[in-house]
């Protein structure tokens, strides 16, 4: 839909897009995996980590018989367009040993989800923005509300309102 018309770099206010990325892990010292991914994001030349949430422990979502997850959300500023940014996130996952074997919602070393990219809405193979499950997941909404409670997610709603509608019992900060 929209992404095909976007260049590799975006022209926005001050040349930077406001982006939110969800991070999660439940294997091999999950908190360390998430922190390592945050460091990798911050080291990118076209990306600046503006702030990040605390780490949260959450029950598995989708496939329930697996270890608990550690999750966080980072707010970024970037000159990259959505598809190149997604490709960069996937490269960070691969660099940390993530292998996409087709199992959805199963255990993973690291998962980086592009949650929201300014006011952009995209629905194309391999890239849907905002993230299609953003309004239903406490492990996304709790850390997102910590750093951007008034964020209006295009076509979905305001983060604080969305959070008030989900079950948060199995999600809590750990740091």
C-alpha cells in the first residue's frame, strides 16, 4: 500500500521519524538478550534510542508451554524508512542468533517488533504498521505506556486507553 512509495530514508520534521520497537526474549538469559539488542539499536548510524522502558517479565503469549518472557519497548528517532528499518531489526535478531523456523509465538533468543512508525499505516507482505496485535498485548502496552502513555496509535487508539482494556496480571516490571 503506502510503503512502496516511501524512499529508503524518510523526510520528516528535522529529518527524523518517531518509532517504537518492542523487544522480547525468553531464552539464554532473556534480560541480557534484550539489553544487548538495545545496545545494538543504539549503535546504528541512522537510529537514535531516545528512551526505553524498564524490563518487564510476562507470561508467554500464543504458545503457553514455554519460559516467561522479558520485554521492553524503545522509542527511536530514525532517518530510515519502515522497510529498511525492519530489515535492520531482523539483522540484529540474526546477529544474536535468532533463527526464524516458522514457529509463531514460540521460544526465542530475541524478537524485535516494529510497533509504530509515526502516523504511517502499511499493510503489505512482511510489514504491517502499526503492529497488528499492539492493542491486545499487555507485554507491549505496559512498557509502551511507561514511555509514551499519550501516544496515539493510528487506527488503534491511545496507549493509556488501550492498556486499560487488557489483562495485565501476568506482566510486571523487573528492574
